[in-house]
C-alpha cells in the first residue's frame, strides 16, 4: 500500500518492547525537522513502541516563523487527516494492533483531529496525546469515545489564544468527557512548545516570546519536561499494551 507522503520510522534503541504498538508522531508547524525526529526516537526508546512520522509538508521545512506560518496556513486539514488515516490502515495491515498518536503545536491539533475522525468513521485509535494545540472546529472532539484514551499537556503561560492558551485547554477538557481516561495536565510556569529542548528550538522559542530570554530553558525547565515526558511514556505504555 503506497502512502501520499514519506514516513520516518523509529524503533527502540533500548531493551523496552511494546509488542504490536505503533505511535504516529505529528509535526509542529516547522515540518519534519530534527526536533520532531528526536521526540519520536525518545518516545520509542522509553515506551518500546515503534514510532512513525508522516511528512505532511511533503519535504518542505520552515526555518523561520514566517515560512512555518505559510506552510501551516496552506495545509488542508481534511486532506491531511485523510492521508494520516491511510497510514493508520497501513499500520494495521502491517500487524500493529494498538495505535496511538501524539502531536506538538500544530501536530497536537492534528492528533486530536485524527482521534475524532477515527471515532467518527468507526475505526478508533487506542490513544492520542495533544501537546499544546487544538484542532479546527470541523473536527468534533466530543465524538472521541471510550475506545480512545486522551492525554493533554498545556503551559499556563501559553499566549496562543484560541489554540493552546489556558482558556482553550479548559474548554478542550470540557469537550473530552466522552473519551477514555481523559486528562489535561497544566504546567503553570511554562509557555508554548516547552518540551522542545534542543539548541535551535530554544532559540526559536525565545525569538517568538514563548520563554523568557533571561533564563536557560535546557537546565531550568528540565524537571518540568521530565515530568511531562514520564506522563506521556506511562500513558502510552498503559494504553497500548
């Protein structure tokens, strides 16, 4: 079965193994860059699941906020979710019985959109994680039912109103009452994209005002990142076994 995009696949480089489990990792607005690839390998190493990144921009990457905004605004979400559904079907044909998704920023919204779409067509995925993002209104998250577990991570200082700010996280939580084990975690001192800790990503976070320029996020935010990641690993390990 051919797919409409290139995929990047990662297997655990640790002794952990979560048999029959695959996690789709969905990109930020930048595209499939080193940051999202590191996230995918990290998740695989710590859960034992295979992780797969679909290249929704078909090879394009935004290096500036202007470029990334252009790429994101040109993404047809209905088409993108239809294409990701093809990936889900291929994974099932390849023998993966338990499928999850996780996304960051734009990808967080896509992760919830996928869970909503999959529930709507009667082919639910087993779990979905959203990290600081939300989908457009045409993807009704109230459709996500007890067959799909949901976990969310949002920063208390996230200023992207209507997308990932605290009021959006609160509204999202209220809409997820039908989902399985739905939990939205808040991190009061964190801004947008707080899980990104490589040098390039930290530079962009400071440039965009997501984090105070006077702090050193790699060290000063480490305990918060560790807490969030551990919650993510435990969630997938529990829901995809």
